[in-house]
């Protein structure tokens, strides 16, 4: 291993593989489940996947790179619509980086809104917990709030 790490890098793994590969290998190499791989394929996020004479899927190195791209985008919280747009930009060598940045900025703004909403929920729940005596009596401000928001 050139990387000097305990685990080979993706490029080192890729060079040791006999391409094309079946679905299980493609899933393993890309870090997603075979079920999600089939789902992404059904959504059209992968190009046409080759098939054997027995109709088994055969994934290329490019397919695995695309799946890794999708997985990383999902790890960053991008939705499928944004991932579709980002994939199109990634595959378009004549794109502008401004187009990519715009998608990422929109996603960041959505994340900021979600974080604010979750912090508001956290504050509300903390206040309800402080108001609840947590004793043997049936009165509970938490249940009262849930019943009468």
C-alpha cells in the first residue's frame, strides 16, 4: 500500500479489481448497500449499466466513482434533486464552478434553517422538562403542552 495506512485508498482498491464487477462488489467498493445501488440506478443517477448474458448487472469503475460521489453527497445531507443536479455538473466538464457553488449555498441555507428549527425544539423541550416535577402525581406539563399546543 502506497498510502502507508492500514487500509488501501480507493484508488489502490480500484487498481486491484477486475472490472466490471457484480452488484455486491460495486456496493462494497462504493460504501452503499446493494438495495440503495439498485434504487439509485432506478432513479437514473447511473448511466446504462451493462448486463451479462444471464442478465446480471456489471458495474464499471466509472459507475463506482459515480456511486461514491452520490454517497458523499448524501453524507453531506444533499437531497436527491440536488444530487442529480450536482452529478450533471460533475459530468459536464464545461460547467462553471459558480453553478456548483450555488447548489451548495442553497443546501447550506437549508441546513441553517433546519438547525435553527431543531434548536427551537430543543429549547421548548428543555423548558417543558424543567416545568415537569417528575413525581408520582398525574399532572404533567409535557403532556398538557402536547395536548394543547
